[in-house]
C-alpha cells in the first residue's frame, strides 16, 4: 500500500508514499486512501487525524502519466476523476478533525487537498501552486469550493495564473494556518489547543461547513473530466512530455 496508518498517543497518523520523490495523485494512491479512510471512520478514538506525505514532499498533484491516458480515453477520465472526487468528499465528511503537515511542495491536487483539511501546518520554505491551466486542464476543487474557503478573488488568481506561492503568501490567502520550522513540535501545540473543544461538536461543525459545498465539487469534477479530453488538454499534456510549449502561449501583445 502507498498509505500507512499509525495510532499514536492522542491522534492517528496517516503517511503516504506513492513512489518516487514527489507523491503524485495516482489511482493506487487514491484507492488506498479511500480504503484507509473508511477504516479510520470505524475507529472511535482518537478523533484527530494527521496527514503527511513522505520523502519530504506533500505532493506534486495528479500523475501526469495518468492525465495523458485520461486525455485519450473518455471512460478512463471519468473513472480517474471519479476516484479523486470520492477522495475529497470522503475527507470532507469523515468523523475526524483533520490536520495536514506540509513540506517541500504542494502542487495541483495535492495543494487542493489542503482545502478540505481543518488545520494546515506548513514548514517554512514549502511551495504551493495550482498550475493545471498550463496543461489545458484546471483545479476542480480550487475553482468550486475555493471561493467559499479562500474568497472568490484569491481562488480565481491562484487558478488562473497558476503561480507558485511561498508559505508567507500561502498563509495570507488562507491555504495554511501555521508556518513552522519544526512540524512535529507545532503539531503538538495545535493539538493541545484543539483538545479543549468537544470532539462531537468539532466533527459536527466540520460536516456542516462542508455539507453545502459538495454539490459544487461534483459539478467541477464533471467539467474537468470533459476538459481533460479536449484538444487543448491533449496538446498541453503532450507538450509537458516533449518539453515544448503549447500553441496558445505564442500569442503576443502590444
């Protein structure tokens, strides 16, 4: 499995390693996460779930090889983005308070994962970006529930420019709550702040916050499964592999 779960004193610790250095959203990872989260829901205590990527990186987003396959296969596109949608919805509805520990990079779908976590702690120096538009696709979670969580203007800018943010700028727009030199030390500080709140009240609060957003999320995943099989997406994804630039970048302005 690409996902490991450990029960620690007072919290559950989920780490993932999808192979390679950068932890991409591939099908195996998404299915392993869904299975693990289903098992976590059966665990009554503790009610805190900490999520962290291995190898010094939170994640580089959707596996580009699987995006290439999806761009040429409509049915595969529906299945791939269906798994991704299910993973996000599962995290939004799970009966735990979720905390992300983020370092290295958090790009694309990996960055979007932070939007459905309750608390995000990032190591100083972490980089964030949602560059899907450069490939001819778009970040479905950011454009659907991002406006609720970050505000319309911040979400639009992140999605439409795809520019990289450091921890300081990411904190300003609301992608993270705390930046720290030592993630483990900061985690304990945050857990001690959270523990004064009623566990059942916390879970009910998070479910109410997310409940109205799921229909918007569903629509966005339907749209991205259509967009990925467009001519522009095929060109953009193939350009990535050939290390060339897609045709739409050749426009000039005066």
